[in-house]
C-alpha cells in the first residue's frame, strides 16, 4: 500500500524575475509525498507548465484523481499511461523514483542504469530589466562562468552588450521565450555571434517552428517551449540543434531518460532546464544534466529559501544531491 498526499507551496524569489512572457515574485509548486506501509517516504516537486494553463490547483487535482491507482506495483511506465505530460505526472514520477531508492537503498542513478553522477556547472539566469538592473545583475554574477540572458522583441543586443561589458569572460546563452520572428532572428544573429553568444533558445513561437526551415544559423538553436516529450522530435528535426529537456514539460524523470536516449538518433544535442523550484525539483534533472552540453538548473539560486539538505552551489558548480534530499 502507498499513501499519496499533495500540498501546494509558494517559494519567494530573490527579486522580480521577468521574461518575455511574464514577471513573477513567487514560484508556486506542488509537493507530492508517497509513503509505503513500512514508513518509507518519497518526494517529488513540480512547478508545472504555466503557458499550457497548468496551475498548482489543477496539478493537485490531477494527482488526487489517480491517488487510488498508486500502489506497490506502480512504475514510471504505468504513470505515463495514467497521466499526460506535465507537472502532476512529474511530481508523482519523481516521488516514485525517490520512494524506490529509499525502499531499496539503491540510488536513483543506479536504478536507472546510469554511471555515478558528478558535479556539473549550471548557468545563472539574468531576467529582463532596465539597463541599471541588468548592469547590477551582471556585476553580481562575475563569479559565474555561464550566464543565460532573457531577451524579448525589444531588448536583445543591448542586453548582451551590457552583460559583456560587465562580465567579459562569461559564456553567454540567450533565451527569447518565443518573442521573435524568423526575420528578427536573422537580423540579430550577426550581432549575437559577434558578442560570442553560444546558444539561442526558443527564438520563435511554439507552432511556428516551420518558419525556421532553410535557416543556416551560425549559432545553435535550442527548442524549449516547442519540445514537450519524444513526440515532439519529428517536427523539431532539422530546425533545432538542441532540445531542452524539462521534467515539468515531459512529465518526469522516466520520460526525460527516454528523451535523453532517443534524442541523438534525431541529431539533437541536449540541454536540461527548469521551471524554477527548489533543490528537490533540480535533483532528478541533475541525472539528465550528466549527458547535456548546456545545463540550466539554477532555480534555487533565484529564490530566497530552499529545502533541507539542499544541493550545494559554488559559483554555479552543483554538487551531487544528497540522498536525504532525493534519490
């Protein structure tokens, strides 16, 4: 017997975090806890996919709708049949991986058949702001070797220029969050290339990916909003060089591992990302990060508080999660 509980939490950001879509002061998440008859506990956290209409309330309702199906025999493959991709399945799936690790004493990476994970370096994301804010954030980030800059239709090359002036040695990725057209992208690419930008994430709106057909970009493009799970691969092939795997989008570590295995057959490089959240949300994605060229797991760095036994960050260098946290 496995008892399933779900709670809604709100975690405060260090400061307003703005993208081309919105600006937030708190990140709402669900926390799913699975408890077996012997008292073993597994936990999973999800922020969900807000641009798909997911809310903490809708995700919690999804979890409760299948709670009576969560028993001792359940596995990730069964969860994929029970729930669609999204935050509810992510929280349940990650809680199940954690529970199995606590029951067996085997780390989640061992159960997944992976090599022992090692430290990785995450980007630090700088949200949109005015010039003064951007300069301040860039100066405060000089210890971080890799930065990701949020851009929009009006604020783009100037943001990169400002950050370059304040942190000239940084590796820089940029994320337009669907804000550009192909024409604008083509116009911006020479300036981005000259500034040493290494990756452009989701330049055009989801559903308009065909507008990239025939584009020979000198900077690799990564699909984020356009990439949900393995079913997204055919429409992204030939248009993007990388896919951004987010557990909230694909519905958990089980599907994320399948995406990781299948992506190279479609010619994709790998990126792992997050929808913000605590170290508990980053820990399962840390396993995916081991195979990724680009790593964006900085959620806890953008928040005021974190969970007990948090992942340790040292200027973007992430330590292996403690089993007391997850997995």
